[in-house]
C-alpha cells in the first residue's frame, strides 16, 4: 500500500546524509528507501538515532557507488556509508528462504543461521520484525510504503510481529528482547498474540550467543529506558533468562535487590537524559550485587577468610553470568572494584580513608554505597559520612577520620547481617 506521506513525514526532517544515499542509488537506476526504526521514529515525532537504507542493489554494487563505504557483517552483509561520525547502513532487500535451502539456513529449532538471500521490496518487508519497523520511505518522491499495516499499528501504539508470532520468535528469539525494548522506549502495548507467544518462549534465549545478548542488554539498559526495560522484562518472565542468579534473589524476603536495581537504572536513565557519561559497570554491579553477597556468604560459611571469599565470590558470579550474557573485562573489572571498595568504605582510619578516596573507582563506589542505603540497607550513616569527608578540607577530614577511626571493625560486623 502506498500512503500519502506529505503530512506524515516532512522531508526536511530526514537526515541529509540518508537522503544523499537514497538519491545516488536511485539516480544509478536502483530502488532505494529509508526504512525501519528511523521511519517509525519520524512518524512519532522523535529524532532517529541512526538511519537505515534498503535497496535492490547488491552489497558490492552499493560499495562501488560510495567511496566512503565498506562491507560489514557476516550473518547480514551490509554496507556502511560514512559521513564523518555519521554512518548510514545500506542493506539489500532480503527474501524468505525457499524449501530447498531451508535446511541450510535454519537450525533444528527454526533459528535463522545465515541470511544473505536477496529478494524484492515486498519480501524484504515481510522479513522485518514488527509492523511498525517495516515502513519504507522514498524522500525524492515522498512515497511511504506500508505492506503490513505498520501505520495503523503505530497509530494504535501497538507492537505486533509480522506473521505468526511463534515462528517469528523461533527464527530469532532476540526479537523478544526487542519487543520489550520498544515497549519501554515508546510506551506501546504489545499485541495480545505477540505477547502470549513471548511469555511462552523465553527459554529460546538460551540458544543465543552470549556476545549478542550482551549487545542487546546494553540497548535495554543503557539507552535511557533501563528502569522500564527491567520492569517489563520481569513482568514478561524474560529477565531470568538473562540474569538467572539475580532473578533468583529478586523475590527473597526482605531483600533490597529489586529496589537497588531499580534505583541504579533510574539514576542511569537520568544521566542519559542529561547527556552525562554512564557505564554498564555500575548497572551490572547493582544487578549482581546480591548474588555476589550470597556467594560470599556461602564461601565464608565453608571457612574461607573474608578477603579470599570476596575475591572468589566475584570470580564465581562473573563466570556464571558470562556463560549467558558475556561481560567484557572492561566492564567486569570496574564492577569488581566497585564491589571490593564496598568493604573498604567502612574503614575510616585517616590513612585508609585517604587511600580509598584516591582510588580510581572511588566515585562509582561511593555512588553505589549511597544507592545501597537508599535501597534500604542500614549502614549507620556511612554514605553521609563520606559525603561530608569529600567536601571537607584536609584539616576537617583529619578530624572526621579521627572521630570515626576504630569504628570500622564494629560497622563491618554489623554490615554482614545484610
Ligand atoms: P532503534 O531505535 O533501536 O535503532 P530500530 O528499529 O532502528 O530501533 P535496528 O536494530 O536499528 O532497530 O534495526 C533496524 C531495522 O532492521 C528494524 O527497524 C527492523 O526493520 C530490522 N530488524 C532489526 N533487527 C531485526 C530482527 N532481529 N529481525 C527482523 N528484523 C530486524
Ligand atoms: Mg536503528
């Protein structure tokens, strides 16, 4: 269906670079459209964070047309056309796989393994995930193509898989996480059929490589809608397939886990909104804090000295999590440091306090401490003490440290009860 788009999509709102790419392709005799999330976001009055172009030109042909381009990807071979820091992704129309090739391209469970069979525009539309993501726009002629009722669903604020939900989720289970992410980001409802299927098929996420789940986890939690993503993942019984150890402690009586995670994500969302730097290390530290404490307690009960138990517990929790969602060392390292500093913060003898303050992870560890208190842990005003300590001049610091000195041990013992 072709829709008159003049009111819906004023051309001047589409990125100049995406327009250039489409124009060059069309002028060279190919079909080309901007497509997917960017069209959806434009229709919703949001500014797209990136632009995708779909075309009938093959990847090599696209690369030959743009000097500033390169071929990327294996599972999906696409072309990146670069304009300074801005990249326009160009993908060739894809077709469904025919019977003869089915065996080659699907796993036994029905998952797509490779996807480089080219097709026409209509076929390409049917292979996209949600109807709202299958809109094609040609800025030159101001044509908006909608084969699957995407506009109607956007108007109804509805997330609906194209085709049969069960088989579309089986083809690529990550679509379940995408549904949750779009729900969190756009506030749309998930269509009842899609929703039913999603609540049943969470276990399929176990087949997804940890590296891909990590990428998706970042998009869920670090893009400004983390708190809503967490809530929706839990509500749709998907969270446990990503963070099983955390899921396990969420409902434990008296546990502050859920509040701690919610607060960490809310603070991250706020920072994203304010364009402040954020790190997955902090969010992961909150996700895995209670599993870490539980593991530490278990090891201590076996007679392991506290310092060793803490080190081992971090290693074990990270290893368990890695096998599901990979945690690159650049994030798991700082996460460990945030945890390890939690046991140093109660020790406020003058020299120890100064050393802790100078630690490169102090700021994150202090923020984490404050969050733990906000979540309901009783740490005897430790957060407030460190707030005052940081704001004081050296003389006042010495007085503060002296006043608190020697109390580290007593507080530590008290802490262990949590
Ligand atoms: P975002 O705002 O997060 O960028 P998006 O919809 O643009 O959202 P992308 O991951 O950038 O998401 O993908 C671009 C388009 O590619 C989607 O709109 C959709 O049409 C298609 N697509 C992406 N991932 C899948 C998938 N797993 N299955 C089917 N189609 C997909
Ligand atoms: Mg996108």
